């Protein structure tokens, strides 16, 4: 038995498969950071910290004449969110129900994606995480309207190249900006095609946790998401009517090269 304790749940194998499939589909839709940063792991529940390679000298000596220092680590953050599902709803999957109501699982997956990507893009001080946006030393580039995105992206790429950060480059956009870019027509030509065919060498990523946009190098080695336990569904407890499950993960995020991203903000 592992920490997820799924074997103890009164849930049929068919229902577990439906739960996992719903979770996977929502996470694939909402997780953006993993598509543009390096991912290390998953390393498992017992992986607790990342070696930062730093050494902090201390002013005490364990034995006279012996100098000491403490190795630097960045601890992983463990997150969990609960969800309750009627047992009858899950049993109906075993009876052949094709459209079970798993809205609670979907909502929980969205919350977890928001938490992970929020830490990646915006940081999380209490967990010792500096996000991509806060770490960047570059001045954000103003975007007045959707037609300004192509030139703003070119400017961001030029700024990155001048800082010694090579491509390819990706574009991450918040939901409003993403929808605008993918539906806009300028001079009879779709804006998104101008960006993907003429400017950008990497993907355009929809990032629900992001406000505005971000041009970022995806050459590798600039940002690292470290996973202990990857996002998984576990069992908490149940009564005669409902079962309580939860989504959980452990991770931390490190900015290794602050100069590898430029923010785009609406002017």
C-alpha cells in the first residue's frame, strides 16, 4: 500500500479508470508551465528537497579548529485538495454509465493546475519559490491591442537575444490574451498565423494562471520544475453515501537563468 491508499476505497476499477482519465484530460488542458520549463522527476513521495549547490558558512565549530558550513537545499511543497463524490455515481460506471458526473474531480484538477502554474509564473514566497515573472530583470513590453502582439514578440525576442539568451522561444498567454490572438484578423490575415509562421520558433501555450503574456526561451537549462509525487488521485475516507478523494502532488520550482523571459502586459 502507498500513501494514496487507493486499495482501501470502495471504488470499482472501471470507476478509477474514469476518474484518472478525467483528471488527466483536465490537467493536460490547464497545465502550461510544464510545456515551457524543464521537468525533473517524478522522484516519489520521499524526495524532500533539491540540492542548490550552495554552502552557507557558519560561525561555530563542532570541534576546535574544524570549520563548518550548511549545504543549501530548496524544499518541496506538498499540495492536496479534497473532492467528494457520491458512491452511487461511481457504482453507475460499473453498470455501464457513459457520462458519469465527475465535475468535482474536474474542479479539483483545475485548482491544482492553478496552484502549480501560479508558483511557476508568479512565485510563492512562503514556499521559497521565485516565479518566472518576478525573477525577470527585463522591463515588461506594453501591448495596446491584439494587432501589437507580433511586434511585441519580436521586441521580446530581440531583447532576449541581446541578453545572450538563445531560442527557440515560446509564447505563454493568459486566457483572455490567448483567445484574442487566436481569433483576431489583421489586414485580412490571422494574427496567430503571423506569429507562428513568421516570428516564433516555439509553441503558443494557453496559461490560465498567467495575466497578460510571456515570451520565454525553451532552449533548456533556464527553469526547472522538480516533481516529487506527480499529480495523483488518492483516497481519504468514505461513509455510506459518499467517498472523499483528493488530488495531491509535491514539487518545487527554481529559476536558474532569470534573464530568459520577458513579460507582455496590456497597455
